[in-house]
C-alpha cells in the first residue's frame, strides 16, 4: 500500500471524526433546546432554564441565549434576563431574531425601571422591524414612564432646592437674630456702664460739693472771728478816745 494513500486515509478519518463530533454536539444542543422548549410551554421555567444552559454549553447560539433569557424573565430575574437578551441580539444572524431579542431586552429594562435604556432598546427593535405593533405600544409606554420619572426627579430637585433655600433663609434669620441679640446685649452693657459712670460722677460731684461746703463753713467761721477781732479793736479805740488825753504832773 502506498504511504501517501495511507496518509490521505488518516486525514480523511480525522476529518470524518470531527464532522461526526460536531454533528453530535449540534444534535445534543438541539435536543436540549427542544426539551427546554417543551418545559417552557409547560411553564416549568426552572427546568427550561437548566436545559437551555446545557444547550448553550454544547453550542453557543442566539436562539439558546434568547430562550434562556425568556425562561429567566418568567422567573422575575429581569437584570440577568437582560444580559442574555443582549447576548442574543449580538449573536443574531437575522433581523427578525435580533428584533425579538431587542424587544425582550426592552421589556426587561422596563421592569427594572431603566426607562431611558428601555426606550433605546425598543427603538432598536423597531428599526429592524418597523411594523411590530407590540414594540410600538411598549415604546410609547416606556416613553410615558420616562417622562413621569423625569418629572418626579425634577420635582425632587425643586423640592430639595426649595428646602435648601428655606434652610439658608432660616440660618440667615437666626444669624440676624443672634446679631441683634448681641447688639442689644452690647447696647445694654454700654448703657449700664454709662449709668455706672454717671453715678460715679454724681457721687464725686456730691463729695466735692460736700467738701466745698465744709471749706466754706470753716472760712466763714474764720471770717467771723476776724470781724469779731476787728470789732473788739475798734471798741477799744473808742473807749480810749472817750477817756481823753492824760495830764502831765510836771510843771514848767
């Protein structure tokens, strides 16, 4: 047997094994997918999720990610479901599958109240399938919810701003009242000090007046004494004058 012929047989055998292996994997993934679909129709979403995960382990497809997202969505795990729908949209080879994945992505985001992202997802789905009435309806719903959310946020910002302004006004009023109290206390202290100074001045004046009064009395007494002394001297002179001159006893 020719060596080259033997090499070709070996290569052909490897190629055949690969084909059979890939075909077997595809069949296994497809079987899990079909079994998961059956569980999903029976509303056994947990079992369907398990089958879809096994299908994706064998073969990563847009259909597998899409169906897995649906089973998780039905269990209320919207954030996780959104990831699988986004993955399905990225893997999708047709506009139809991608549009469905974008539609369900919008539904998941809508339940998460991420209305702005939900609107974008629905718009993406409509660009691929403009005639989808359900997507149009959900888009209008998401836009209305987004508008209400924005209005609420604006109202909250306005309320917060008003509250901050009121707090600022209250603080300013308290500061003003405190300044007025401080000024009033200062004025009262100044008035008390002024009154005290006036009392001290008045007391000093009264003491000075009392001292002056005492001095005047003493001076008056001295003046009277002097006047009395002068009067006495005058009286003595008068007495001497009335007595006449003294006669000499010597004869000339």
